[in-house]
């Protein structure tokens, strides 16, 4: 696992890809700490800003969380809640507002589902914890 500084792919994207692969393979498990910025900088021979951008990219994908002063951790996989959609409902996926993110305690990069019923009622659900389905006909 190396980074090619001559590649057309930016080094931070390459690093994010390597870390993503380690997370998906289970080498880095939910709740485990990512290597420190200093270690990643030294290990891959890239600048601290590239490391920060790579971690930011993974955070925006919902794969890691960062605790200020403590480091970045592989995000725990939330338990899914099944939600039955009412007949005729429409669903739109979007990013939450800052207020919604605080109210639902969402990590950065986690989308929400906006479920709109026939009567105009709207319910906003966290995208990482919700599995939507229509009842069988």
C-alpha cells in the first residue's frame, strides 16, 4: 500500500482510498482509532494537510468520526430501524441542516430521508439508521 505522488489522483484521495480499504476489510474495526496524523504523514511521506483532507473526506462519507483533541475513529455502524412508508408517500434524500444534525445527533456526512405523506405531513429520518419499505401489495 503506497501512494504515488506522480499520479493524477491527488495524494489525499489516494490516502483516503487506502484507509477506506482498511476499514472495509475489517483491518480497522468500528470504534478503533485511525493512526495519528503524524504517523500517517511519516508512513506515507505526505504532508499533514493531505492527511487532514483524507480524513475529512472519510468523515464526509460517514466512515469516521473525529473527536477534537483525541483523534479520529472508525464510525460504529448504527442499528437499522425499518420504517414502513404510507401509500403514496414520496422520499427525498438530502443533507441535513445544522439544526437537524444537532437535534438528531448526526455525524458529519450522514444524509437524511425526508418522507412526505399525501396530506403534506413531513418526517425527517436519519439516513444511516433507517431502512424504508412499502408494505407488500
